[in-house]
C-alpha cells in the first residue's frame, strides 16, 4: 500500500502536539458492522452490529452482508460516538479495514471512512484485518486474566517455579499485562489460520499458515455435518463443555514445518458420521456432546502442537492467540495450560476483541498514526492483500 508521510496526510491541518489522539475506526470486512473510538490507545467504545439474516442460509451471503452494512453503518457510528461521549470535532483520524474480506462489505466501510475523512479534513488510516486481530492483544485491559489457578489448580508462581521459567510480575499471576516484543501470535479466524512473529506493532511476519481450510471453517463445516446452524463454532464449543473429548479419535495431519491442514479432518468426520448414522439414525443426536468435544479437541491439538513447535524454533517466550476461534473455551484453557507447562507467558484478548470488532482496527490505527503511516484518499478496499 502506498505510504504517506505525516506532512502529506489525506486532509486537514496538523494536530497540535499535546492534544489527545482520538481514532474513529470502522470494521466491515464480513458480517459485523462495527465502530470504535480509541483515545491515546484506550478504547472508549466498541459497538458491534451482527447480521442474523445469514443463519437461514448456512453461511454469509455477500450481497446481503453489504446491504446490512449500508443499513447499520450510520447508527453504529453514532452509537460509538455517543457511548464514548465524543463529538466528531474531537476526532483526530479515521481508521478502516482495507483488506482482506468480502469486497462488497469492505467497500461500504471504506467508502464511509473516506467520505468522513474528506468531509472532516482528517487523515486516513488503512488497516489490515489480520494485523488488527493480532494487535487486539495490545488493547489495554483486553487480556483474559482469569487466575491460572482456576485453570490448572495451582498458582502461576508455583507453575513458573516448576517449569524453571521466570515470568514477568503480573503475567502468570493473572494481573493485567501485555505481551512483550518479540512475541508469537496464533491467529485463528473464519478465513485464516496463521502463526505470526511480531517484532513491533507494525512489523509482523507470517511464519506458518493453513494450506487449505481455516480453523474457523473446520469448526463451521464440522458443525454443518452435525446439522448445526451457521456459525457452528460457538455451538460446538457449547456442546463440547458437556462432552468427552477422548471418546472419538480423529486423525492429526502430519504437515511439515509450521503450516496447517484441516481438509483431511473434515473428510474424516464426514466418513465417520456417514458410517455411524448408517448403523444408527439417532447416532448424532445421542452423542452430540462427545462428538463436539472430540472434534474440538482435535482442532485445538492441531493448533497448539504447531504453536509449540514455533515457540521452540523461535525461542519466543510470550505467546498470544487472536481471531474468532480464540473465543473457543477449549482452546483458551489448553493454551493457558500449555503456557504453564512450558513456562511461557500466554495472552488472550477478552471475548469482545476476539471475534470481528472495530476496537482492534482502532488500536492498529493508533499505532499507524504514531508511525505516520497514513493512506491517501485514493486508497481502495481489497478482498485479498499480503501484509
Ligand atoms: O475473526 P472472526 O470473527 O471473523 C473472521 O475474520 O473470519 O472469526 C469467525 C470464526 C467463525 O468460523 C466462527 O465459527 C469462529 O470464528 N468462532 C468460534 C467461536 N466463536 C467464533 N469457533 C469456535 N469456538 C468459538 N467459541
Ligand atoms: Zn476476523
């Protein structure tokens, strides 16, 4: 993307040095319309309008998503400003999701953001959605900080002593903390599965990714095979809580390096369910919790085994997860247990910053603002983009 220097912003006069930096951010890459206000790196509001209309179709219908964004965007922006108790006259810059996503959905958010920036004479910040998922871990107060003792039955300090690691004060004890650079982030969403090595807020490198389906798709497609509505990930999570994850064993693919593959798992689940329902038509209904727990257990083990390998290869001690699938309770628990066992500091955004939200766009926009990484008004949305 074309980079502008601070002096040649998309519009407006310069900001006096000591005034707060207030970012208005818009996210519209898929089926959530969201607006957040962030002042000096602190999130003041994060309004998200979902789109229930897609449920009946078993997946997101792009044309319907664009239309819903058109309806939602003005009320969502107004609600975000109101909740933050902030007027448009105090906004310093406009951030928006530029890529990747559904092009019609991205166009609604990007055109709105560009129009607002031009009308108000403000600079524009074009944000990559996957980079923003990673930086959700830097939102102050975002970390899931339930005490580790609640997860593993021992205090973080005891765990650190056992592993020989020396976590920073506050990290494993469950006090608010943020990852230190360089850190690794496992970014797991509906369209992506990546291991990202982060050197600084804007310097990131993808060191592993899926060769086929994303982790979120693996959840959603498995749910569809079980007759559950879209999006199935949260439903598998819900039923899995009551189930036995060791009841059914699904294969773990042997993919070299740090890449992932989920298509074989999906096929294995399909054949397994076909065999079982041919013998017993009520098999799925009678065993739903155990099937969900077993599917979830395998997806989680595929993800964490690769993350563990990446941590050992890079020597990273701070590990994060991000993206919609990081809302999964099985992944959250297993991730934190792995951190305790291996002596790594683990970070998870709070639930509202895991699935799509504008707060993560705002925090990324904030770091871009600090770097003077502004976009020209000619910038356009893009369905796919490297980063
Ligand atoms: O990041 P996200 O909100 O949107 C994309 O950028 O794709 O991720 C959506 C994905 C969906 O596949 C959804 O099923 C999955 O995240 N997801 C979950 C959970 N919550 C959302 N998967 C498993 N367990 C959950 N609790
Ligand atoms: Zn996302």
